[in-house]
C-alpha cells in the first residue's frame, strides 16, 4: 500500500497512468492530491545519490506555449513557467519574445523562438496553440515538444487527424482533462518530464566523457 506524501493516508488511492510517457501517479482518496509512484527498490536512491546533484544542475531553455491571457489555461502556463524558473531553468513565454513593428509575422517569429530553445511545453486550448502544435510540435520539432491536448477534443477534427498522426510519428502528446489542470497533475507531469530530459542529457554527457577517456588511452 502506497502512503500519501501529503497526508500520509494509506487508503486505496486512484491510479492514473500517462501511457505515452510511461508515468504513473496516484490520487489520494483522503486529501484528493496527486503524487508520483514511489520507487519500490529502497537501494535505488542511494545508488544514484552521488549523481543526483549533477543531474539536477542541468538547466534548459524552455519555451511555454499556449493560449493567451483571456483563456483560463494562461494561469496554468504561468504557474508552469514559475515552477521551471524556481528549479533553475530559463523558462519564457512566447509573448515575451514576440516583437511588434517587424516585417516578420508571428508564425515566423515563433519558428525562430522554437529553434532557439532546448524544449517546449505546449498547452493546447486555442486556435493559436493548435497551430503551434501542428506546425512545430508535430511537423518540425516534435523531438523537443511536450504537448497537452484536451481529451474532450479527441473526437474533433484535430483529435482524429493531427493528434493521431503526431502520436504515430512519435510526438509526446498527453491528453488532459480539467482534473489535470485543477489539481496540479499537469505541473507534476512537466516536472517529471524535465527530470527525464536532465537524466538523458547527463547520460549522453557521461558516455561522451567515457569515450573521450578511451580515445586518450588509445593515443598514448
């Protein structure tokens, strides 16, 4: 039985799987808050503790796309941006980087923006964010996008066409409900995905270091 880290309740918690990311969360039946699946092997944290500081030191440039101020999702975008900044990343919203009185239209400016950032978090919930998902999150830069698409739109034209095509191409698209937004599950998913990106970059770097050491040994 998993104990809730918030209220320590051990009641039967509701399990929620984010299959596309292979993440599992639980909703506490008592306090109604979400928490990630605990690590089962108690030796694992100690085994990787020596690398944890280095892994967490990786800071990324992360762009947070989504609806504008008039949309309720804007507040969640802002919360995600603040969370990422607090964790040491350079997180920006597209609006902060869009220039006026320029010959470049907004879609070209967004293309430049995405090209300059390591990763992009996209909350789809408006016509503009749908265009960002189609043009950038699927067609050009799907390897650096984490997209949240409303589950209520699964039977819509984008849901049956664009989202299906994106998933087949390997785009990371999480279908969300209001619960994801209201109870901070969306923020937990972003947090865990960024940890994965940090671990991935650390793994690449440590393998490169090992390879360089081998090359120096061969040259001696």
